[in-house]
C-alpha cells in the first residue's frame, strides 16, 4: 500500500511539473508577438487635425475638426500626440447664443469644446507655411513642443483637413491656398526624413479628391468627400445657432467611428465600404495604390486610435561588444553607444572590452535549451515527491 502511494505521489508530481514546464516554455514567437510592433509596423500614433476656415458661417468646419479630435482622443491618442489647428474660435463668437460651446448636432447633446480641449495653432497662426513647416519638422527653434510633430519612421499619422476648396487647392482663411503639389511635396519631405511609417490623409471639402492627386510618397492612404467639379454638403443645421453644424462626409465617417473601440478589428476597407453617394450628395473617393498593405488588413485603430506596442531590441552588451581583431571600420562616425576612438600620442587608443554576459534564465530565449527546463521541473517534482514520501513514512 505504501509503495502504491509513493508511485501515486511521484506520478502526480511529474504531471504538475510537465504542466508548469509547458506553460513556462512558451514559444519565442508568441512572446515576441506580444511585445513587438503591430502588423502595420508602427509603435506610436499621431493626429494632425486642421480647420482652415474662419468666420461664423463656417461653424460646421470647426465642429468637423473638434468632432474628429474628440474621437481620436476617445480611441487612445493623447493630446501630446495631437496637433490641432483651428482658424477661428466660434465658441467665443459674439453671435454664439451658447457661449463657450460648440455642437455638432441639433439636439446639442454633446459640447465638443468641453473642458479639456487643447488647440495648438489658432486664429492667424493657421497658415500654409506653419502647416507645411509643422509636417516637415522645419519649425523655429523657439517653437514649443505642443506645436511640433515629433514623429519618426515608426509613426502612423492621421492627417484630417476641412474647409473650402476647389480643383487641387484648399483655402486657408480665405487669404491663401495650399495646392495639391504643396501637399504632395510636404509628404515627400516627410518620407525622405523618415517622419512616418504610414499616413491616412482625409479631406472634407469641395472637389476634395483632387487634393491627393499629386501624392507620390509610399505608404499613404488618401480619401476625400467629393470628386472633381462636385461640391461637398453640410448635413443639417441648428435653427437656434442659425448655421449648419456639421458636414455630411464627416458626419457619416464619425457614425462608423463611434461604433468602434480600441480593441476593434474594423478595417479601413470597412469604412470605405460605407460610403454612399446618395447620403452624401457627392462622390467620395479613396486612393491606396501607394499603400503596401491590403485595406482589409489595415485597422481603423492603426490611424484613429493608439494601441501601444513594445519593440524588442538587442541587449545593450551585444551592441557594445565587438571582437578586437574585427577589421571592419565604421565610416559614419562613432556610435552613440560607443565612445569615439582617437589617436593620441600620449595615450594609445584602447577599444572598450566586451562585457561578460550574465547567463541567467530568460523566458523565450532560444539559447536556453527546452530540455534543460523540463529536466529542472522534473527534478523539482521528484524532490517534492520524495519529501511527501518521507513525511508519510513518519506518519
């Protein structure tokens, strides 16, 4: 009977150890999949939201931009990663019978201006020059961080614009214009400077689709509210406010975005499939020939949201270590991780000695044999089993 009990204890211990070993020896690809970048290759999200119109009768353009601002914040993009340009402050306009508020619906159920809105460029700061400088990073040294687009080659950027436009141009405050050539050149500079991973460019204006006709840079999706020679229309007005409060294209885009959250699997293609010329009164369009992924694999949250990802890098000691007899020389200058080596007659140059790597147990490290892990757990289980047998013999 005692021998049978011993075997049962050992068998139970082995089963427990095997289960633990299987759970700990997780496949390396699964571990890296958790910490690595998303399928789009980006690690951070930014939004550039631009209203180019001023004057009270363009109330809807302000509401368009603030509506998009509220949506991207809800989906996870923080204010630090949002650049908002509003050409006018209708919230404080003397004609506004609801002071310090902006609404996008007749029922006035949601105040878009609220208590937590950060406008980075306002009034006469909203110019073509400032817009292009902000995109390309060519801003003055004294420009505060809130006015800088601090992106890199792993940034996904939503660029949303609304206002009055025409064939291959968009007005800024009825004083100047940005052309499709200017926009295409700005995106080209961003590509050359590695300031983005992917861009979704969205524009709501008359003849909007002509504004992305001159874009040639890779990894850009573009969409607009109307084709050549077509106008874009407002959705509805508010009799009390006295003007239209939102445009149709933005309204129906927001109708889709309001149904998703940060974990949504809805794609850019799903959004484009909802475009309806009868509802919009115009012919929306989109362009994806420059994009390197199918639209049904590009999530809406890749641009309108912010799902944080962690990038795995090589251990620092591996980056710093280099064999002493390595004849290859770095022609680009010293690395920021390695001190510069200089010839000095009084003190010979010495290359830093590689650090000895501490051989610790790391989950998912391919250099650690799976067999050793099983052996360790089985040994532990046998020890526990022996302890149980010893305790039972005393009893």
